[in-house]
C-alpha cells in the first residue's frame, strides 16, 4: 500500500545549477552595461578623440557635447595641446558661457580668459566674443594688448573689442590706433573717437577702409585716396586729443602671453618633392614656419616668394616647410589645382577623365620648385595628415613655432612680408612667460 502522507520539507532551498548562476550573472552584467552604456560609449569616444592627432574641430565639439561631464571634457581637450582639440574646446566653452543659464565653472571661465591671448587667432577671436558679452572687468586691458600686436588682424580684433568699453577708458587706447600702419585700423580708431567724443573727423569706415582682396596677390587693397583721407582725419583727431588728453587716464596693456596656454607642435615625417625626408623635429632649436597652401588660391604663389625673402633674411635661424594641399578633395568634387571646367565635365559625364594623379601633382610641383628655385622643403600632403594636425582647412594657413616647440602663431589668410618678418623676429627673440594672467 502506497502512503499518501506528505513529506516534510527539510527547510533547505533547492540548489542552483552552475549554468543558472552563469545566466543570472550575465543578465545582471547586461543590465548594468545597458544602464551605463551612454557613459561607457562617451568615455570610449572621448579617449579616442583625445588620442587622435588630426580630428575635425566639429568632431571634437560633438564629443564634448555628448560627454557625461562636458566641462571636464573641455578641459581635457584644451590641455591636450592639440590645435583642433583646443579650438573645439573653445567653441564648446563659448556655448556654455553664452547660454541662458550662464553658469560657467571657474575652470572654464579661466580657460576663456587665457584664450584671449591664444596664439591661434581663431581661438582668440572666440574668447574675446565671450569676454565682450560678459563685459569682463579686464576687457580694456586685454583690448589694449591686442592693438599693440604686430599682426594687423589682431589689432582689428582689439579695435572691435574697444566698442564694448566705456569712453573714459577707451579713448586713450583708441588714440594709439591713429599711428597704425594699416588704414583699416586707423579708420576704426577715428570711428570710435567720433562716437565717444561726438566729434566729426571727416572719415567714414565704409568709404575709406572697405578694402577688397586682390585675387592675384591675396592681399587687401584699399580705395584710392584712403590714405589721404585717413591722414586728414588723424590730424583733426590729434588736435582734439592735445586739448583734452588731461581728462583721461592712460592704462597699461595686459600681458600678451600666458605660458600655461600655449599649444604644442605635432611631429610629422614626410617626403619632400625632391625625395628627401623632412621632420618637424629637424627644426628644433630654430623658429619653424609651416605654410599650408594650394596652387590655385590667390596669393599663395606670391607668398612663397615672400617666404624666400624671409628665409634669406633669417638664414639658419628659420626653418620653413611649405605644405601643399593640392591633393585634398574640395566641396566641388575635385582637387585643388583642377580647373572648374574639368570638375563640371566630370559631374555631367561619369566617364570623363579623373582628377590628376598624385604622381602628376608631384611632377607639377617639382617643376614649380625648380622654376622658382625654392630653398625650403616643399611637401605634398597627400592624405591631409599634416594639414589635419594644424587644422589647415583654409588656405593659406600659417603656423609659427618657437625653438622650444611651442606654437606661437596660427592664422589664416595672406600677410604682407614686413608683418611676417615682425612675427618671426618676435618669436625668435622672446620666450613664453611662466606666470598666468591674473
């Protein structure tokens, strides 16, 4: 007979199999990864971006925007010392500072203040936009430092900054602009003085300094009679200043360098057009000038001749690298150096001849080097590897590096030979300060 009495429980839970434990562990791990996937992905993206020597500025800015701690990402990108990273960091910092909340941490605010003297003109300009909007306490001192620079484009940036300063402080600084060698700067000084003093100096910005860029030289040329009008206006302004200067207090400009905020150069090794090897480290102990250019861009060939004159003046104290970007695809689907008709024909006919080969480009450049007797290395940047390091997305782009490897100038656009001479001389004779701006 079979008993129907139920068995008493022993009180011991059934054993969980090893397989079941593994599955539970895997499930918990998957849930944890799911919960933190954004942070993990953001961390991987950030570390990959920081290690990349030549990302686009936009990709750096995007990385910062998707980071779990964007403020920290800004600082890490900035402190990497890389050109594109620092510009992306500055653009992100600008967004934070100009947002409706305007709750910028002190570290980001300090970065913006440092960038007001950055060697990269693009970074400097973005920083000054923020500081103008903030009506920063030291804005007048920083403007005074800009108008003392040897680059007229920076002096123009300083003149623009003066518009945000009160007349009591701004008038003595604007008076300095009256003796500037660039008519655009002089006219801005006269315009500011006229606005602040309610005086007419007979000069309007639009009729005097609205220069246009010459397609052949790449330089800004001014309307006939500009210099004469400027001189007449300056005479009137100086007469007024002689009568009223005791009503104003002069001020010393702020320091123009911040050693804690100098980008570093990026090493590269490349084959020159004549088959030699060129490395940026070969320039150690000298001032190095990197010139990014393309053959069809107005003024680039003229500036190569200016660089020859520059090299002859400074000799072994200056090392020049002319980096040609003719092989870099452009927005029209061709490469620099192609005529518009060839690009248009290829759009209409898929069987039309392709863009020039790298070999053809190199041979054409080799012939140009021989014709112009260029005495410095000319490099065809076939994959935009060197241009990417220095964010040379616009030609011409010029980068000047000091003997210790600090980037001291980066700017786009043509500059006249005396300005380039002043920049190289300044870099060769000066060293970065070690005390940050207070």
